[in-house]
C-alpha cells in the first residue's frame, strides 16, 4: 500500500539508502550546514559517475608509464619459466600451477589470469601491466562503493549521509594513487595481492547490496558474494579472513548484533565457511606459497612483525622510502621489539574495547588486523623476506578511510564550535585531498621508473638498503647480464660479507669468475657453496661445466647426474647431460634430456635448438 502525504496524495517511498530532494535544501544555520556536500539543487547521485570517472582516470594517469616495465625477480619463476600458462587448453592444466614455491603456487586463479596475458602478448610485458592496472582500478571503484554505501546505511546516514559521496571519493582516490600500491600494481606477479583485494572488496560490496535489496535481487547479490569469495580463496591465502570480516561488518552496520546477523543470513555464512575448504586444500597442496618450512621460528617472526606493521603504518602517511626487497629482517633485541610491540598491543587493546563499546569504530581495527594476520603474525609468509610492502595493499584501505573520516569528524567539530567557518572547512578539505592526491600521483609515477628494468630496481634497492645481502646478489646478476663482470663480483663479495652462510652468493660469484676465465677461483667458490649446502644442484652443475671444459667428460656427466638426482627438473643439467649423450651417439637419451630441458625452460632458444639437432640426427641415422 502506498504511503500518503498529509494532503492525501500517494507518495512513492524513497529507499533508505538514497536521498530525497528535501534533504538537500539549503540549510539555514551553521550547525545544519556541517554535512552539506552538494550545491543547492544538485542530487549527489548525479555525481557518482563523474566520481567514478575521475578515480579511474587518475589511476590510469599515474600508472601510464608502467606498461613498459620489465619482468623482475619472482616474475621469472611464475611467468617466463611457468609451463602451465603456455596454453589455455586444456583448462585444468592452467588451474594447476607449479608447486615449487613460486608466487603462483596454490593460487590457480592467479595462474589463469597470467595465462590469459600470455595468450595475448607472450613474454611482452604490456598486457600484464594493463591487466594489473585494470584490476587496481576495479578494486578502487569497489572501495568507493563500499565506503559510500556504508555511510548511507540507516545506522550511519544521520551523521554521514550528505558527505557520503565526497568522503568515499576522497578515500578511493587517495588509495588509487598512493605510492605504496606500486609493488602490487607495477610488479607484475604481485597481482596476487591486488586480485585478492578486488575479490575481498567485491565480497563485502555484494553483501551490502544484498542486505539493502529486496528479493530476488538480494538472493542474486548473495550468490555473487559467495562466488567472488570463492574466487578470492583461489587467488591468495589472505582471503581467509573475508567471511569473518563480513560477519563483523554485518554486526556493526547492518544487523546490530552477532545473533541478529546470524539469524538473518546464516545460510550465507555457512556458504562462506565452505569456501575455506577450497583454501585449505590449496594451502596443503601448495604449502611453500605461505612459507611453511621457512626455517624461522614463529615467535621470531612475530617479534619482527611488530616493527613491520608500524613501518607499514608510517608508509601510509609518509610513503618514503619505498623498498622493493627488504630481505630477511629479524628483530633481535629489546629495542627492536618493545617500542613497536607497545604500539601494536595498544592498538589491539583499543580495537577490542571499541568492538565492545563502539562496534563501528572497532570494525576498522579488526579489519586491519585480520587482513594482515595471515602474512604478518606468526606464520612466516615468505622464504626470502620478512617485510613486504605489497602486504599493505588491502589493509591500507582501512588506514586511509580512517584518516579521511577522522579528518572530516575533526573539521565538523571545529565548525560546530565556531573555530572555523563551514566554507573554510569545505575549501580546506577539498584542497587537502587535491594536493595530497597530486603529490601521491607524482611519487607513484616516479616510482614506476624504478621498475623499468631489472638493473634499475635492484640498483634502487641496494642504494636504500646497503645491508641487504639478497639485494646485492640480484644486483650482481643484473650487472653480469650487462657485461659489467667486475662490478658484479664486487656485489657478490659484498653479499658474502653480509651473509657468509648463503650458498647462492658463492655459486653466482663462481659463475662470473668462470666467465672471466678464472677457472680455479670459480671452482673454489663452487666448492664453498657445497660446503654451505652439500645438496646444492646448481653448484654441482657448474662443477660439471668446469670438468667439461677440462675435457673430463665422465667426471662432468657424474656431476650432472648428481645434480639431477637432487633436482630432476634442473634445466641446465638436463641440457648439459644431453650434450654429452649426443656426443657419444646416445641420441635417444640425448633427445629425452633435451625434451625435459625444453619443458622446464620453454623459452630457451639454445635448448630448443639442441633438441631439434638431436632429433634430426636420430632421424637421419634411422633412415640409413
């Protein structure tokens, strides 16, 4: 039955998540103008599309120079050396990524998106960067939708309704252009983080839309929420907290209590719980992706994360310096633990208290900690670095939203007390958002240049972290590729000085010395690598190369076979052993070794050429 006005005329009810025109008449007093967000005669709904366009355009502009960025670091193992993305059919092979600790391990949907890019551009990076940017833009727009619709909920709109659109716009814009996001957007394989974040925000957005819709639309939104939650579980393990965060959101903003949230949507939460089954299976089948077996105790990792989280919070406010690779940073003394632990424990206690007394404010705190928990708590999340900026991609939404809403609340209070006028507060807010966005955008644009080549990103890293042994090894490799062998040797020796028990530094130094013709020195480095790690396949393969150069073929073959016993898919050892077999006329065995080498490294032209020659020789001999 339609509502009727006081004069008896039917009135179409306005949904409580929209605005009526009467709510935007020009206010008459200073106090009533505090929340005004639109000029007289404007409906804020008309500004939604322009706001979406500005956010998307700003993100596209600040990342417009990222499309020529190179494959760096983990991109090689997950993209250029990943055989599972070479073809989109059979589709089940695409959803079975390598299981050797690559970034795609245990993340089939991430692997699938990379396979799409490979089908488009092969090993040319432009399509991968376009894909990363599109995911980032969609995530920013979902953040805009989540914040805006949250502020328009019945439990929030009395205080926030007229400022919902500009506050949501400011939050999403600042987040989209923030320099801290570059590692998740410009570093190709860290699409894992942005893809997961997109599905995380989409899950929350769909639940909000479902809660504010009538059937059958609400059912459709809930089905969509379950599907995107499942997709997030197949993208990265951090998605594990999404069902819990939705439940806390429901309690704080929609239902008012956990009991009521469960009563209204228990079927949805049971479906969400089922998505954990997929995540559990993926984690168990790809344990290396989450750092199981890293060799670091859980309490040492936890103590390090106190300082890491404080560092992340600082970067949200002051994003400098940004570091591509932090290495294995471990807090070892009280001064490296207690001050940071005090800050984090205080924030944790404040969050717990707020969840009880002020659930809406407490939601922001629990959201921040829950998203960071899988990677920044007690489980070592990466075998090569304890701190990583990409882990703040999604948690930074909470930090920026808190800052924007907090600044608005302070301005509102100042206007109420007469400290400043409404117009001054409005101009100051708009100017601050514009200025910060421009500064963030410029820093993001500049940061993208560091990703233009492998050499540039590692040069920047060692300049900012001169005590990072791992960075020096990677910088040395980049220098060696450019032919700067003496400089590369210096980098490897610096790495050995910083981390004497790291076998890779000795092995890579030996490789450069071997290229310089300093064979005896190279052998000494390979043997030192084996002293550190006796089952190091790469050092055994390199000793085989030395023996082959010295015409000790049997000795070389023995080294290659020992390397393959340790690592059966070692491409270089397979290729080298194939060469020996071919020289001895053992063409069937040579072809088998070359085929496995090509399978391990499909883009190596030398391996493919060796395979072709061996197969040709075998056919020629068979035809005699």
